[in-house]
C-alpha cells in the first residue's frame, strides 16, 4: 500500500548513472511526488522491525538518468562503500526513503537517505545512498560481484 505525501527532505544528493549521469538533490526530490510504504526490515543482526518509510519512488528517480531498456539490476552505493545489487523488478518497488515513522532520517541517524523495498533482503537496504547505477547483467553473471555488503560503516551501526 502506497500513499503520496508532501514532506520535504533536506541536505542530500545522489549520483544517478544510466544512459546519462545526473545528480539528484533533496531540492529535486521536493518537486517530486512522495510515497509512503510500510516495510519490514530484517537487520544483519537478526533484529526485525516494521516501519513506515517515506521518500521518492526508485522508478521516479531512475527516470532522471534514463536507464537503458535492457537494464536488469540497480546497484545502490553508500558514501561508506556499502553496495547492493538489486534486480530491477524488486528495486522499482522501493523508495529512496528520507523518513522513517514520520521522522526525518538525518535527524536521528548519521545518514539522510536509505534504499528500502518490500521484496528485498534487509542487508540490501543501503544507508546513506550516494549513487545508483543501472547495470545490465547477463544470465551467467553473479550480481554479488557488484556488492560490498560487509562494509557498513561503524557510524551507521548494523541495523
């Protein structure tokens, strides 16, 4: 279930890499439709929690970079080096969230954005998203070759 909200976000930017490069800022996001989704997070620690996340739909952000039609995956990278490669069909159901349970992430966490999606493992919910790359993987390529899931910075914790 998704609802549109109009809450502004501040102070972040994400580089988009598709058929063209573009930097999307919190100011750009203020002009886009916001979505709210209820998503359960299962952390690397095994802890689970439900939260309501608000932000910009991944598909809306991706349109700004003109991903190639043959794109199969999106690689979400953090400013700490953490990276997750997510199948496009799953990533498009997600958000670049800037709020959790009505509270701006940057007010309570050391990061302002987080990729979240209902059908994606919590270890791939990248904190502090700084870049999104559209990639084309052949059926014999391993998506984990594009990942760095063990590098979550100590300032971000493990949840």
